[in-house]
């Protein structure tokens, strides 16, 4: 039972029975006052406390019954509950452990799988890095991406340069954050690329794994584990619930039903019956105890029922008024001090219960509003019953306990309790409403500014009233007077572009009729200066119950700048920025259209691929700026050489493409090519200089050579390279033989890679004979290739392929090692030391630390540097003379001799002979062959020999095959000779038996 708390304070707020409040009915304050008064009139009678007594003998009998219950028959619902909870906890622990184990196992298995994938591709990746084969590296990276979790793969060669890379976007999903939390570190794997046969690290391969894809399987398994645990726990809980329901809950429900059926006025009139099966357990004891209590409380409860019911009704009424009202209610005495505050008022002013009682009401009001609030309160308290009630509602500033000021709505009303008068104040927090009003005002101002700043306007078509309106700001933006906004409908029709009228009006009609769900339209309006402004219009219609539009409102935005940018972006994306010609994307699109058109009409389409011969010389000699000017001038001439229906495009660098469509005769493509060659043969004036260029053209035809863009481009490229190989300045049609040659070359390249791996290379040695002693003074190591199927492949066939593909570097390294190993073998077997010359490619010399690597190999094989000679061809040397000179100087300073091979076939400049640290000059066989029979050639050969001797160089003549050639060289005092006249290149064993001598053997007389 509740006691009357603060009854003295409440007493002054009641009204005498039958007396009405002074406030008029219908107001909020008067409703509060009337309800409060009724509560007070019914709450003045204190409830009587029931007198409940239990006889001692009854309590004693209950204890005796409890003691007589055997332990095995007592109910154990607590133990069952604890068992269920323990099972739930245990299941969660086991599931957590299982998920943790799965997480560790998932990460371990994913790492193992990635390592297996990397191990599988390690060898081809190493081969790609070893041979700098970007195509093979790209295929390896593509193979890595067959493993779906890989999203980034990079292959680096041993100098740290990126050889190939590929990346794709990482997977997205709702659980990506969970995957990043479970796997916080990015899964990146890096393995070194090692060539096992050389025991050499040639690079590195790095792979990054998408953590979300790895974690998805873990999420699935975790879901299964959690789902299994939940199902198992829920099943156990259901079993326990059924068991407890049948053994505990159901009997107690029956007892509750029986207790509920007892008449409250006569509790002992209907006692509980105890079933025989529960006579000796807790349920039976409870029923017996309940019957005893019902009997003892029968008389006292019957007498108090009515009073208790009345008290509950009064308490509910008070709680409904004071505690459940959202507004704060405060009562003041005649001294304007606080008598009561409901819960809403306490929360509003941050006061605890009863904390503010007795304080002046002024403590709750901001100082500047206190005067008018005090006047209103005093006037309310002094007003008589017969006086008309004034409007005592106002918006003021309240003050919370902590000093915080807030906006508050305030209303006051008077209530009489006998001779006392009490002021009842109702307060509301209107801070949010004030903020919303301020925000609305600011939003309206911002909207006005935004409309002006974004060059936008607002339109409003009211079909119910037949009015059409545009915002004046938008009218002024178009250059017209704001007053013209009154005639928006006519203005729209007058300013709309003629080409857009039908489409714009149709779009509006389709939206208003309900055919489309959103209104978004673009059209042009005429500015007052005559220009056209692109407008993007968006709108929303207000409709009636049947869908008929009543009002159509939206915005109009000037998007002219965006349209111009889109047009410019479209042009940039489809045209070459240097020449303005269509780029590969646009050319491919036009060629596909031309192929479709030619297929329908049965006409021929020709693809002409042009490549400028030796364009690199222009960039190297005159600079890239002059090269760019030349490309622009060439593009203009190409455009003048073709028909208006043909397409001229630039693919990149110095490659251009011409698409000639709708040709009735394939030979018309030859006439187009001849026209282009003639036009480009005229000189180009670039920066005051006259430049002459030649062009190689490859031609492929549709439908004979190919049916799609890629096939035609491939065939044209093959034909172009054939034209370039023939000397350039011409054109070639694609033929099947070209394709066969390309396939054969590709097969040769593949076999060349296998030859290096499978040890198909070997060395032969050709002696160098001294002119005076006619004894061998050195040998030249010559590479040979014995193919297991084709047989012996000449060096002139595979060396150019090795140079082009970059395989010459690992092959040259193998030759160097094999030659040094042979020198060491001869020394170990007692042969007299003899220098060995090794041919070296420019690509090898251009590799970093070439000199240091050569010296390291000499030290590795224990060969003195004086026994090694490096030969480099004259033509190859001139490709990068400055860098080669520095590298060769470093090698020469270490004691290794340098020879210029094939001298006379290249530049034959005395300047590079002076700059390079060479020791030997080898006269090309072409001069030696004709020297005895051709006076001019003989003069050149004699001059080369004399020049070499004057420069202090050893001169070696190559290709000696006859006695006449030997006599010519002897007369001109050549130092050494080499050729079939003395010996063909021999295997090491034959060379040893014929030309080598032991270290102790005396040299024979000349």
C-alpha cells in the first residue's frame, strides 16, 4: 500500500466537492486543475493497513511438512536452469574455439595454396626475368590471376625494374570490414626467382591476396559452426522447457487457475485441492500452506477490499495526471514559491525529486523575463472568480539548475483550495521548435543564394489555377526582365530551340501521363544575346486520387559548361592529342563499321599500316620537338592522300593506320599505298631544315585476310615488317608465306629458350695464325646449336632472333662461362696458355656492372684476364658509343683485350678508333676475299692494315681461303690470320690434337 507523501503540500491544490475551477473548459491548464482537484478530494482518506496474522501452530505444521519431504522428491528447477545456462556457455565456448581453429587453419591453408601456386609459376617467371621476356612475364601474371583471390601480381627482374604487373579491383562486400579485422595485415607474398642451373637470383615475384575472398570460406564455416551450436542449444532448451513445463509449470498453472477462481470476497469459500501424486512434494506443501493462509485472511481481506480498490483508483489517477503528462506542471503558493513539481518539470529543469520545493519560482526564469512573469503570476492570483480570464500564455527563457538557458512556453492558471489560492504553471521546452524555425529561415535564405550561385531556376505550373511561373532570377540569368516571369508558358515556347521542341514537350507529356516515373529533360533555351543555353530540368508532379496532375514543380539548371566539357572529353578520348587524328579506339570502331558495311555490300576493305623508317634518328639528332612537328606534318599529308570516306588514324609513336573502305578491286589498295609513298617522298620543312623520310606499308584485305579488327591488324603488321625488312620505302600485301615465316620465327624463339635450358649449345674454336711463325697464337670461340630434331642451326639464323628477344644476354653469359671453363681445363691438363676471343653483344655490355661481372667470372674460373679477348662488331658498337667506351675502358684496364670485329662494314671512323680502348682490329672477310683480284678492294684492305699498324693495333684478317689471299696479306704485313685455309672451327678435342702444345714443348721453327 502507498502512503500519502507530501500530503500537506497537496492539500492546498484541491477544490471543495462540487466547486469548478475558474479556468474556462477546454484549456490545457484548466483540464490539469480540474483533474488535480478531483484526485485531491478522493485522496484525503488514508487506507487502512490489513491485519494479517498466521497462527503459530499453522507455521509449525508447515515446517514439519517441509522437513518430512524426502530429498529425492524435491523439485530441482534451479539445477535444471543452471544446467541449461552451463550448456549454453559451454556451446558458445566450443563454437568460439572451433571458429578460432578454423581461422588459423584457413590462414594456413590459404598461405599453403598461394605458395603452391607461386611454386608452380616460379620457373616460368624466373625464365621471364632471366631473359627479360615481357611477353612470358605477362603470361605468368595472367596465369596467377586464374587463382581468384589474387588481385595484384608484379614480376621484377634482378635490377629491380618492373617486368610485368597486373591488378584488378578487390572484392567488395558487406563483411569486408570483418575480413580486414580478422586479417589485419595485407596478404602479400614475395618469392625470389632463381635459375637453378646457374644458381642465380634473377628477380622477384610479388603477389597480393584479397583478404575478403579468403575470409568468405571462413565466414561460411563459422556460420555453420554457430548455426549448429545455436540449433543444438535451442534443442536442449526446448527439451528442458517441455520437461519443466510438464513437471513444474503445468501443475503450478493449474494451481494459479484455481487461485484465480477464488472469490476475493470469500477467500476461504473455495480451498485448493491437492492431487494425490503431489501430496508429498513441494507443490502439495504450497497448496496446503495456501489453504491455511486463505482461511486465516478470509475475514480481514473481505473487509478491506473496497478500501484497497478505491486507493488503487486514486493512485492511478494521480500517476496519470502528474507523471504521465509530457508537459511540466508546477504549483506555486501565494508567495510564488514552488509547492510541487511533476516528473516532467523536474526533468526539464534538471532537479531531483523534492529538490526544488520551497524555492522561489524566479530561480527557474531568466532574469530579463522575470518582471513580466511575476506580473502575470500576481495578476492570476488576485483575479476574482467573476473576472474574465486573460491570455496568460507566453514564450520566455527558462533557466535549468546548471544555469543553462532554453526557450520555454509558459502558461498560468489559478486554483482555489478553500481560502487559499494556488497558481498552476504549465511549461514546455520549445528549444527544438525555435531551432527548426530558425533553420527554416536560414534554409530559405540558402535556397535563394544556391539558386543564384548554381545558375538555376524554379518553375511552378499550377494546372488547377492555370498559372505558369518561373523564378525571376532565372529569367534575369537568360538576359530578360524579371517581369517576363508572369508569362512563363509563352516564354518557354518562344525560347525553346526548334530542334528540341518536340522532344521536350513529349517528355513532359509522358511524365504527366504517368508513362515514366521521373522527369529529367535536357533542352536548349535562347539567351537574349542570341546564344543557346543548355538546360537540365528536373521536376515532381502533385496528383489527385486518380493520378491527374494538379501541380508540376521543379528546377532548371544551366549545364552549358558541362555539355561543352563532355564534348571536349569525348573528342580527347577518341583522338590523338599530337596530330588530331583518330586514335586506336576510334579507328577500331570505324573499321568495325566498315567491315559490317563491306560484308553487306560485298566490297573490299583495306587496312594499311604505316611505319616511318628510321624515325628514331630524327628524334635522336633533331630532338623530340622536331619529331612531333614531323608527325603533325605527315598526318596532314596522309589526310590529303585518301578519300573523304577513308579513315586516317595514329596508333602511337610513328605508326599510322589507313582504313580504305568500299573498294571494288583489291588493287585499289595498292594505288592508295603508291599515292601515299609519292606524297611522303617530298621533303618536309621542319625548323628551317629539309627532312626526307621513307615509309614501310603493310596491307591486309577484308574478307580475304581476316574477318575482324585484330586479325587484319595482325596481318598488316606482318606485311609491314616484311616491307621494312626489304629495305623500307615500299608496301607489301599480306601473304600466307609471311604468316608461315612469323610462325617459324616464333617457333625458333621458343626452341632457342629450350636450347639454353636443355644444354643444346656448344663451342667450336677456330685458331688465329701468326703471319711470321705460322703458328697458332689464339683461338676464337664460336657458338654452335645442335637442335635435336632440325639438326645443326647456323648462327646467322638464330643470333639475330636472340638479339631481338634479349636472349643474347643469357646466351652470351653461357658462352663466356664455357670459354673460361675450357681455358681452365687446358691449363689443368698442361697445355700452353692460349688467348680465347669471345664475341659479346651490345646488350651484354649495356647491362650494369658488365666489367665487374667479367672479372668475377675470371676469378671464379681462375683464368688470368690476359687470356680473354672480347670481340664486338663495329656496327653494333656505334649504337651507344659513349656508354660502351666507358665500359670497355674499365674492362681494358683490368687486362682484358678488346677487338673490333668486321671492321670496314660499318662507319669505319678514325674518331671512335681513337676513343675506344681497343687492342685488335679484325678486317672483314669481304675485303680479304676480293683483295687479290679487285684493285679497289685490295687498296681498301691495305689501307685498313696500314692504319691499324700506325695506331699500334694488332690487325687480324678473317676469311682466308686461298694461297693468293695469304700472299696479299703477307705483302702488306698483316699480323694474324684466320680462315678455312688454316682450319675450320673445331671441337676442343680436335683443336688440342692439331694446334695446341704442352707448356714444356719447344716452339717449332718458322
